[in-house]
């Protein structure tokens, strides 16, 4: 009778292995309420909501109740409420979440509500309070009685009628890794990048400031309606083998091609240089109808507005109809602290004149 081993060697092909991995997926969202004083009197149970944001595969939203979630008076005063809500369609399973809602003062310090008073959050805090369970019958958690409205109005958190709330969320996610054969898909970005750099199969060239770039008509036309009309439209140009590009810098056109082939904006050298290049790239994206690149450039510029880039960004926004960028520039101008130290300088006066011209 054959002998049967009591165990299987882990190195044998018929051995299997599975792993359960539980991790805390963290994310944060900053919500700025402008015109805070005007929120008074909205009514009990009515809230101002942030834009939705995604953490751990779920969509979240901050909800601020200026007059409280429920009618609750303390010595004739009104309490404000603050919640975080999951706004995903349906929670098939309970969501285990860690949560920290804080207010930001003028210096960017974070303060949390603790035992009825505000306490500054240590900068090296790694843990979030929790866990809390969220399910279909209870889709919000937070503070029904966050603080008195009068206390908030007199605090350091209201500056120029702004209130800034930051929500830090940690979602528990469990994944199972079984005995599966993983097939790694080819990296299209890398393949297209190599195609651009090797010039293999290129059927069109561009001359920009004396520099020549080689590309593929079919790839350009799929990303740009302008290139598509130029190469394949009913009014296509006769000579499309070598095209001369006017009024564009060679590095900008190179970055444009990089995005078309790789679907990512290339890295630029310095912050100042990156802002200027991004401005030129936005104009190029608008010129060739590449909306995704235009939006990414606008978003990048919105995040990096300072006194040095303000004038050019505002002029760019006016010229190309970038309403989000224009709004951010006007917000920057509207904050006195952003203009401190520049009021009495001649260059600043020139900038103000440019603002007026842009807004006329």
C-alpha cells in the first residue's frame, strides 16, 4: 500500500496560499465657508455642504449647520452642528471609519473640539478618533452640538468673514489575495512614450522655433479635434508632411506632444518656471482643443497663485475663458494679507492697473 504524506510541501505546485490585508485608507478635505456672517438665520436643520470627495472608495461630504441640526438653546444661545456624511448610493456593508473634524486658524493651525473646548491638534498626530460604523440607516457622524455660535463668531477661526473646516477621514478596507495568476498589462503610456522618442512610423513633422518634432497623425487626431480636421477633415491641408508652428515656444510644443502620447503633464524645473510653462501649455491646449490638458493646467495654476503670477494668470483666464482660474485670482486679490508688503511698490501699482484692464 502506498504511503501518503500527512502534509503537502509548500513548494509543490498544488500548494495554495491566500492573504487577507486590512488597511486604513486616509484622506482629507478642506472646506472654506466665505461670508460666514450671512449664514446666520438659515434655519434649524439646514446645512451648507462641501463638494463631494472620495476616500476609501466612498464619496463623502462635510455638512455645516449654522443654526444647529436640532433646536437646542443654551442660555438663549444657538449651537452649531458639524457632520460628515457618506453620499455614495448604497452601503451594502457597514463602513468602519475613523474621523477628525478640525477648524483652521489664520496661521493654518488645526484645532479640534475636545471636552467642550477647542484644543490645538499636535502636528505629529497620526491617529484619528474611531472607529465609527456607518450604514444605510445612519449615514452621518459628527457633532450635533459642536459649539455655541457666539463662541465661534468671537474665535480666531473667523478671519475676513471666512471659516475653514478640515475633515480627516480614515476608512478601513479589507482585501483578499488568493492563489490567482496575475497578468500584468502592457504599459501603454511607456509604449507611446517610446514611440514618440524613437520616431518609428512617424508620418508628420513640426518645425517650432527651428527645432523639428516628429509625430503620428492618427495619435494626434484622436486627442485633438484641430489636428483631426487638419489631417483628415473635409478641409484638410494639402501639405501635412512638414508643418511650421508659429507663435509657440519649442519647449511648450514638446510638452504638448508629451501629454498627447503619455496622458501626463511633464515635470518642469522650478516653481516659477513651472508656472510660466503651465500658462503657455494651457494656451496651447486651448489652441488645439485638448480639453483635458486645459483643465489640468487650469487646476495647477489655481493651486499656485501668488503675487508674482497673479497678473499673468488673471490675463490668461480672461483671454481663454478660464472661469475657475479667474475666480481664484479675484479671491486672492480680495484677501488683504496676500497683498501686504506690495502696496507701496511701483511694480505693484502697475499690476493693479493691469487688473483693472483685465476686469474691464
